[in-house]
C-alpha cells in the first residue's frame, strides 16, 4: 500500500506509523501526526469558556484492566501510551468515576506519564458514585464525601486545581432522590469550585430532568457526558439541546456496540467507500452530528489510538450522515 493510492489515503498514515514505531522513529511519528490533529476550524471546542480541547480525546478506562480474570496490566506500556497520546496531540483525558476500582490507579498512571500536567491538557474526573453495604449497592454520594474525592484526585495528579469535574449520576441509585436532590448535590459541588479547587463542572449520566433541576440553581453546566454513538442515539434530543445552550456534549463509549448494531453492515459499506475503518466512520459521524460533541474513545494500544485520531481528517458527505443517523 502506498500514499499514491488516493482511496487509501486515510489509512496510509496509520500503516506508515506502525512501521515507524517498530523502528523506534518517535520523532517522525510526532512530526507526521501532530499537525493533522492540531487546532483548526471545527477541531477544538471550548468548555465553559476556560478550557479548549480537541474534539477527539482519550477515555482512560482501558489503562487499567482491573476486572477479575483480566490480563495483568503492563504499567510501563500504559505510561508510554499516555505519553505518546500527548505527543500525538491528545489534550483531553477522561477518568472513570470515584467508586470504580481503577480510578486511583488511572490517576497514578496519568501522574507518572505527564506530570507536571501541561497547561493545555485537560483532565476530567467524576465524583459522587460510592458503594455501601455488603452487596456494594451504588448510591449517590453526599456533600461531605466530595472533598476527599477532589483532594485525592488532586494529590494523585499532583495539581492544585481540577480542570473539569462531573457530578456522576449514571449507575447510581435514584430511589431516594427527592425532586431537588440533584440540584442540592450540584450546588454542594459548586462550593468546592468557589474555593478554587475546580475550574469547570458538568454532569455525567445525566437525564434531561437532571439538567432542568440544575438549571434552577443558576450554576453553569460546562459539559454533559453520556453514552452516544451510531448504535445508541437515544440522547439525540439532548445533544441538540446542549448545542443550543452552548454546553459541551462529551460522547462516552463512542465505539461500543458497533459490530452488533443493525447498522453494522451499513457502517462498513460507508467505511469501504472512504477507505477508512468502521471505527473511524463512527467517530467522524459524531463529529459531524453536532458541533457540541467531543468524543473520548478508549484504547490500550498505540495502533488504535492513531486510528481514532485519524478520524478527525475523515469528512463524510450528507448522504452518509443521513443514512447513519436514521
């Protein structure tokens, strides 16, 4: 395969970089990829007026395989992958919620890889998921539990302020929620922002009702993070509302369920027509779907990271977008 083949132009850089990595040519890799992924029209998004991130970030969950029976993680490889991500232009890392077994490990990897954290790198964290009882029932955290979570994240990252903190609602029990619960919880988190511990706040796993309640507090919502992709478009209305309200919509799990989706064959046909991969088309589709969308695909390999970032250069036509959005 050569770069002279226009139909394979999108994949050619990935092929070349794989060769270069095996030969240890890191400087060529950085020089080749960073300009393509760097700032440009539509490539970045402002979050809350103080944070600017590329619209393809890095979900860090795969930096720790902590599930029973999973393969042992190679810490050195994960640290190197994180460093390579920054060299390739990644400026937005998303961390799993407190309460997950992997959160402190992931924070430690980020510290080892990129401390001191560059000024243009945003690290997003989540609070408000805790476990209780023998069965480890997930419940909503309370105000007094926020500060230890925030301070733990700051200590492990080696920073004085957290860039973006989500109030995590997904997977938490709402059985005891009152109509004002999310409003009161968000206000409590805002108090830590007012102390200077947090730059921007958002909501993860949010419903439209959650956002309406928070809207009554007059506290700004910089970002919403929910699951959204070609195979799961349940949040379409919320995506549009976020765009209208100038709220960043952080699309979590942008590649989940694609191979088993009823749109899998269609997705592959579009990919073949563009000389791309199905994953790249899925990422490009979401970038075209709304100007408010930022995606955070996860990976544990440099090859997949490069594949994901290359999707920023893939331009789908209106027919592609309409077919995949239906």
